[in-house]
C-alpha cells in the first residue's frame, strides 16, 4: 500500500495525539518526561514504522519490475520496529533515578516504552488498537492504584542526640501511629567534646490516609531530635 499525503498526515497527527495524551498524564504527576517527550517518542516511532513500510513496498515493486534481481533482494518490515523497542529502552532508563534505597521514574520509563508501541501501531495503520490502548494506559496510570489498597512507604532521615532515650521514644511513637518499620540504617558521629549525634534512615510502611505532616510535627517536638528529612513516598512514580 502506498501512502497518500492525507493518510500520511493523519497517521502522524494521530501518533502525536495518543503520545501527547499519555504525556499530559505524566506531566500532571510532575514528571520531567511529559507531553513533549511522549509526543516525540510516539511520533518518531510512527515515522520510522512508516518509513520501513515504504521501503519494503519499494523493494517489492523493484523486484516485480526487475525479476533478475528478485533473488538477491530482501526486506524485513519488522527490522526497524524492533530497533525502536530496543532504542526506547535507553531513553526510559534515563528517567529512572536511584538514590540510596529509593527508585523513582519506573512508571514514566514504562509509559515511554508503551507510547513507542502506540506510535508503531499507528504507523502500521492499526488505529483501533492504538486508540483503545491509549485509553487502557490512562486507566492504568490514573485509576488502577486506587483500586488496590496498598500501604504507602516513606523514608525518613532523623538526626538526634541521646540515643537510647530517643530510640525508645521513636519506637513508641511508630507503634502508637500504627507505623511498621521495614528497615533501619544507623550511623553515629562522635564530637570532640565527647558527645555524639545519631543519624538514622527509617523505611516505614504507613497506614491509609496517614497525615505525615502532623506526624513530623509531633516527632519534631521531642527535645533531642535535631532534624527530620523526608526522602521518598511510594507508590505513584
């Protein structure tokens, strides 16, 4: 099939639209990879796909017109699309940030990879598949998390003095607020005057509808606690 200019234009526009819709959702989440990134990924995938189709059509027509060359000519319409899938992996990896025990950007990386598949579907002319997949992706990104009650996870970095008394207070406070301590990293800095400052990293499972601001204010009122730093809240990256 040879693309008319109208068909070519419509496929490019649709590829940009379905990619932009997913990118808009990511931008609402405050992600760096937003509308422009997702639109360009989907559009680029469609361009490469249609280029491959046009190249394959040209090879086929050339072989028909020149049968002497038919035995040495070959065309694989999946070659470039396969390279799209591999190449998008590197772009998605760039959105993933690893810090200590925290990993962010996995959902955005997956959405970029999925948007490339939307571009391929549009480039191939599978409009219904592309549009339906766009709506399914929106449901996954916007609604799926609300269907499952998953405790959120928070990492707190707490700096304090008087280790034994403060640790006892923290454990009691966690228990009183139904907070589960998943893991703890302890470190101690000894000062020249013989005193010490402790700095702990807590990974915590929080109950539903937990008010973290109120909790931090409550813990911060304890006289021996010097600093509280919030590291990460999940899920929803």
